[in-house]
C-alpha cells in the first residue's frame, strides 16, 4: 500500500514538474519582443505574423512626400528590421528599401510579388502597369502612369521574364500616380535589399 501511495505521489510530482516546464518554455518563447534600439520604443504590435526574426526596431521620421495620402511627411514610423527573414512579403506591405547611394532607407508599397503576372498596357499618351490582369492603382484609386523612361525601364523586365515577376523580385511604388523614386525609376528590386517592414 505504501509503495502504491509513493508511486502516486511520484507521478503527481513528475506531472507538476512537466506542467511547470511546459509553462516556462511557453512564456520564454512568446514573451514580448525585446526592443533593441536606443529609444526603447514601448509598443506592442500584437503581430499576427511571426516576429521572432526581427533583429531591431527603429523609429524614423518620413522626410519625402512619395507616400502622401497614406503616410504624410514628418510622420514617425517604425522599421522592423529583419522582419522578412521569416515572413512572406505581401502585396500592400509598406517596406523599407536599401536604395544604393541613399544614406537613409526609402519606404514604398509592394505592388507586385514574385510569381505575379506583370504587363505594361498602352493608353492614349502613356502606359499603365497591370498585375494579374488588373491595372495597379494608388490609395486614391488612380492608375499609376508611366512616362517614357519608366516604360523603358519596366519593359525590360516584362520582356526578359516573359511577363512574370521572377523569384525574390518585387515591384515597389510610391503613392503618387505619376511616379516617384521607385520601381518606375530603378526597376524590380531583390528581396535582399528590403530591410524590413514599416509600421505606423
């Protein structure tokens, strides 16, 4: 009888220990992300996506007006560096892009992702961009308009890749319908040059 009681107590202790270990592991794994920038931005993003790949979060002030209508100049945003190391880049994401020669990253909207059908469509005086047979528009519902230079730049990709955005390549644009410093100027970009996701 004593052996039976001892075995029951031992099983109960092992159960308690296992429960505590499981709880401890869960708390450690899912505790809030440590913010590693000097400003110690205290903000809970409540990510739906995985966030354990974010290496640091930095607050930056938007200086240009290429995203006006979505993000105005002088607005403070947060860049989640490394976010896309383990998260998918999606159409509509606002990203920080490492533009060569620029001391600061530029922020743009992802309008086309790898595997998308990509075409340039002629209008009476210019060209529009079509992604998956739909004309690409800004936040105001205005179609993006390419000038001659933008057409020449993007038509190279349309021709070379058979009208499909290749693996690890993305079309990023500002919010101005007539173009900004974006893919209409420098073409499709590589995933390796995307620094992170931008959050307001």
